[in-house]
C-alpha cells in the first residue's frame, strides 16, 4: 500500500466517522419530548407539589408559569440534575426548561430555590 493510498483511506474513514457522529446527534435531538405544565401559585407547583415520574433518558419540556396574583417570583431547580435557579419568573410570566432525565433510575428533588418547602420529587424509572 502506497503512502497516498493510505492517506486516502484514512481520510475516507475520518469522513465516514464524522457523518456517523452527525447522524447520531441528529437522532438524539429528534428524540420525543414530553411536555409537563408546572403552574406555580400559593408557594406550590400544581397546587400539591406532586411526585412526577419519568423514564430514564426521557427528554422533558417543562412549561413553567407563575400564576401568582401578587409580586411573588418563582423558579424551578433540579440541583442533582444540573438545572440551576438562575432566573425568577414574575406573576404571569412563563418559561420553558428542557431536562433530559438521567440514564439510571433515581429519585431527585425539584424545588423553587427562593421559597423553602416549595418543591416535590422526580422519580426516574426504567420500567
Ligand atoms: Cu417560589
């Protein structure tokens, strides 16, 4: 095998690998996303701070809405999954937060980092 042939083979292989990487990433981006509405009022999510159950690896689109009628600001944090509380929603404001659940089952707290006791539990299960 000549040096030139080896170079061409290596380049072809590199291109094939790059194409595969791009298509995998695309597939990941196209994974279904489940939408979960979380309405915040009375210092609670959906009135009862419910336990929310998801599948491992599931992509979830949380639609947050602050339903307070006075100037109370809220946010959503899932500290263990790296979802920070770096914003605050005022009354009537909404925001979408997309969270990819971990690949391993587990139990994680979600909360509003501004108000102690405002939060619940995310359960991630593989069945
Ligand atoms: Cu709050």
